C-alpha cells in the first residue's frame, strides 16, 4: 500500500508541476511578486498532495522565535520537503540556491523572476559577493533569506561540513536575526527516493544566534544546535511512525554486501 500511495504522489507531483508552470506562464510578465505567488501556489499544492496521497503532514515548533519581517534562516537540508515548506511558513522567502537550478526550463525562469538568490558555486570569491549582494537586496525588501549551510541534501544520521557563507551573512547583517532550523524530513522523503512515508514531519525554529560571535564560535554554535536537535527529531520520528532510517552507515553496509 505504501508503494502504491508513493506512486500516486509521484504522478501527481510531476504532472501537477508541469501543468501549473505552463498554466501560470502569463504571470511571468507581472513582476517579482506575481512570480513569487506561483511559488506559493505550487508549494501549497504539493503539501496538499502529500497529505492526501501518502498521509504526510507537518508540525512546526518554535514559531515564536520567528521575527516579523526580515531574518536569516539557517536550515538543515534533508529533502525537497523543506524547500517547499518554507514558502508556506514565511511570507516572502528568498532562497540561496545553486545557479544550475535557474537553467531548468520554465521552472528556472520562475525562480529567477521571483527573486531567488542564485549563486555560481564554481565562481569562488565572486560567488560570496553575489550572495551578500542578493541577500542585502532581499532583506531590504523585508524578506526572509533561507540558506542550507551544508550545500546539499544529506540523509538522516549524517552531516556535512557547514560552508562559511553563513558566517559571511551573519557578519554582513549584524542587526538581522539568524535563526537555526532543525527538521526530520529525510525520514519521510529521502533524497532521490521514490518512496514517501506518512506521518508528521517536524520543522523546529530555534532561538536566534547571539550577535557578535567570532567565526569559530559562530560556526560551532550553529552546527551543534542544528545537528543535535535534528538527531533528536529523527529518533522521535522513527519511534513514533516506525520509519526506516537510512543513514550513511546503512548505505555503506549495503554497498559492501552487494560487492
């Protein structure tokens, strides 16, 4: 039954995305907010599909830590789920994302026109300057800047080094609150995974990072707070919903057994 429900979602997801993008093409002509509206509609549509096809619901904690207006959200990245979900939590998100995504036909144009912050990761120092410039513009527009410091999706039970771009944002905008965000979405919707599992995905907004920290202290504080809370949320989800937990160790063990 889980496989059938996952199949239904995948068909709806890819088919619905294509139909929505094509049907809303005229909105590209009406500026950033109109294109951002497309993002809101798409994300809410996918959340609806998840709820009624595979039974995947969501739970937010720590919403009281979200300020009104601009902020910087530093989030764990395990799944496509959180890239959809922020659109339904904060009013005007500006994602820092890899430039390659803007080259996807139609979808990429919506990303660009909605004011997302595309960064060419191969450009070195100039990429960091572009990110700061884009973030400055977004924050001035009263938006919420979202960055995934690991730079890629990581499976539950694993962690990658956090890129120093988050400290650059912290230092460049000392008056802006930096909010760490933990989640357990990878337990329900894994990277490159056909399967989607029902249950309650948790996203937790933690207290802002103290201003004025040096680089080493800041990087350690952000990573420890996000990673430690994420591990707790993963364990809670596994016990509550009896989910398979595919960690990095599990992947290596399967590869060894297959060789």
